[in-house]
């Protein structure tokens, strides 16, 4: 909870708009307290440099891997891959079966990260998401854990 202001800061820095209210402290705090979302952070020199989260559906043992962001200075260093791997480890320990993501089709880097982690491309949702100031296509990627 002490990192919420830093989480909001990185989202505001990178995204002009975002499809969920990640710029609002109460939204993130409620997700944390109700254990709906696991947030993982990458830290360098006591500053948050990357964030990713898993929005969990415990009834169906699946989770959306989402809220992936890294400060531009730290991109291409494997930060997001490490964060996502840590989230996967946590979900595997909780016996989750399926992970998926809707990632920006216009962002080859994030698609490569998910591909390298074994997420299979499963289609594209056209003009599905208002992010970074406009509507964008979102690639669906899926990974089975068991």
C-alpha cells in the first residue's frame, strides 16, 4: 500500500489514458485490500521502474496479466519479463490454470515479452481499448499453467 503513489506516478508518466482507473488511489487500494489483484513492482534505487499485475478470478482459476508498464529509460532490459514471471509463480502456487492478457497490438515489445514467456497468440480485438489517448487493437494471448 505504501507504493500506491509511485504506481500512479508511473502510469501517469507513460499513459495519456488507460482503460481502468489506475490513476486513482482508491481503486488500487481496494484491489489490494480485497485481494482481487496482485501488483508486482520492479525497484531500482528505491524508485519504482516497472509494474505489472494479475487480476484474479479464483472461482475459475484464471487471471488477466495486465497493467504492464516500464519507464522508458528501463525498457529493453527484461524488467517486464521478470515481473510477469514472478506473478506467474505466485499464481501457479495458488493452482491457477490459465493466464491471459490483452496487450496493445501496436506495441511489439510487450507482445514479444508475452510470446517469450509462452503466451500463445489467440486473436486480435479491433479498436477494443481506449489507451494512450485513442482506441487501439488488442492482441489476446493465453498461457495454460497445467
